[in-house]
C-alpha cells in the first residue's frame, strides 16, 4: 500500500508496515504484532508525540547511560524491525554493547536479527549465550557473559516485566522504553521512558551526544531529583484526561 505523504497517521502506518515486513522475514514473532498494536493504542492516546515528561525521562536516561561503565542495549524482534539503525547510532554514542534477547527465541530468529545488525556494520552479542539470569523461566533468561550478564545498566524495550525484576535482583539498573506507563515493566524499571521507541531511541542518542561533553558531576545533578513513579503518574493522568 502506498501511504499518501500528507496522511495524518503516516508515521504510524509506516511503523505498522515495518512490523508486517518483520513478520514476513521472520524477525518479528507473530505475537509481536499484538505487542505493537498495544503500543499503537497508547501512542494514539499520547498524541503520537514525545510528551514533556518523556523528555525529562530521556534526559535522565541519557545521564544514567553515560555514567554507566558497562551499558548494554537489549534488542528483540520488534526493536530490530522498527529502529535497528537508530539503536546502532545510540550504541555508538553511549559506547554500549547490543545484545539479542528474544522471548520467542529460536536459532533462526537469532540469526535473522544478527543479520539485520550486521548489515548496519554492528556486532551483536547474545547469539550463543551461556549464562542464565536467576529466577527466570523463559528464554529471556539466556544472556551473554560479555554483555547483559556483567552489565551495570541495561536498556530494554518490548519487555515482559519478569526480566526487569530479575535483572534488578542481580543489582543492575534497568531503563525501559514502554508506551504503557501502567505496564509491569514500566512500573518495575528503575527509569522508564514512556514514548515510542521510534522517537525515544533517536532522541536519546541526540541527548546523550549533547550531554557527553558534560562532566560526571553535571550528569549526576540531572538524575538527582528524578522520581520515576511521579512522572509515570503524570503520564497516566495525561492519558486519562485525554
Ligand atoms: O522477544 P520477541 O521478539 O520474541 O517478542 C516478544 C514480544 C514483543 C512478543 C513480547 O515481549 C510481548 O508480548 O511484549 P508485550 O508484553 O506485549 O509488551 C510490549 C510492551 O511494549 C507493551 O507495554 C507495549 O505498550 C509496548 N510497546 C509496543 N509498541 C511499542 C511499545 N513501547 C514503545 N514503543 C513501541 N513502538
């Protein structure tokens, strides 16, 4: 389908196409379409734009990631289909590693996701993970010894909640990007960005690139008064009030 350039929901339709193509290629799992639909509904309620609260969350996330010693960006099928290029750019700015972590993990899907990142010149971890996150039953427990296993800060998206909690039990700081401020992931993460990954990831890269010139003291000041729950409540109210 050719989407007219002046279509009011052009961006959202383009994202839907990326997910559909991802499913055709086998990168996105069929349930990923349902996850995307959930996100689309919340994005619609948020006016399909980055809200002021999300801008604050992005600023704080940039500071935490820049202060991290071993940051890792965890990617799944949906994230790959929607914004692999932007994830690679973000990883470069943050000097972070990228690790594949799939809920519906199959060797074929892992290869396909790896290939997408290879095309962009990026090396990814998590292809043959040997470590297991304690207390997790799903395949999401499988992590790379050189990546998430030893990371101090993990950026997650399209998460299922359980892993966020399990990673925090391991002493890691978890930053989540999730359009639903009420989801378990959003509520459990140390820092949540309530925005569409297609906007949040490039904004985070831009913000981190601006902020990396600042010293650690200034970065720490950015996160000093950050209260995740307060901002989540504000965004929830924004959605409820319409
Ligand atoms: O790991 P995979 O590739 O095997 O796939 C796992 C899926 C995505 C199927 C699995 O993690 C899943 O079912 O996810 P959920 O529980 O539907 O959670 C996805 C969350 O991401 C929901 O809270 C959505 O609101 C949110 N979401 C959906 N689309 C976006 C989004 N958040 C940010 N940006 C989006 N574009």
